[in-house]
C-alpha cells in the first residue's frame, strides 16, 4: 500500500479491526519513510451489482457515488467515517441478500435515507429534500454539489 503523502511503497499496518461483521476491515498504516499515518478500508466486492433507474436504464453500482452522497449529506455534521463505512456496508449487504444483482434506484435511495436517519437528522433531511424531488441518488449528488461548495476531504 503506497503512502499518500510521499508515494513510498513501504507502509506498515499498525492497527487492524473489523468495522462491520467482516464486511469492512479498517487498517491504520504508518509510512516507514515519512512516518505519516493513514487509514485504508478493505471491502467486500460488489462486482456485477446493477442499479435500475426509473426509466429502466441499468448502470453498474458505484460505491464511490454512494459514499460521496453520504459524505455530502453528512458534511460538517461530525459523523464518523467509520459510521459512514458501516452504513454503506450494511446497505450493500442488504441489497445483495434481498435483491441479488439488480436493485432499483428507488429501493437503494430509500435504504440510504433510512441509514442517514439513524446517523444524523440533518444529514437525513438534506438528502431527503433533494432525493424526494428527483428520485435518484445520482441526481442528488449533482444538486447537493451545487448547494454545498466542494470542500477538501481529509485523506483516508
Ligand atoms: Zn510517506
């Protein structure tokens, strides 16, 4: 695992723990060159999972998109990264168990709303206000991107 600060290839795992019953493993690493610390997440694969939009168009599920949605909704709300990781892992797990390889965008959106409601009321309201108008998680990201200026995310 390459160090994000100095690109050195030699990094050491200093702590490793499961975030969600085996679904995600969080690793704390230290760079042997510059001594920086950073976190990596090891996740279960969701290869082949497809999201079916309202107009019938199917697109490959994107964890990054979902994570971005969560991060934007939770922006400045003090929600822990682990909580977001856990929420996404739970959603992925539930989707694969209950819907197999195809999940409708609205089912996915509802799951995100449910999860955000558990995490933070304001994050939930932010997401819900946009999502209910557009009914699509990717539209939500566009809209929120305009509402809230992009902020520099701390490296994981
Ligand atoms: Zn380094």
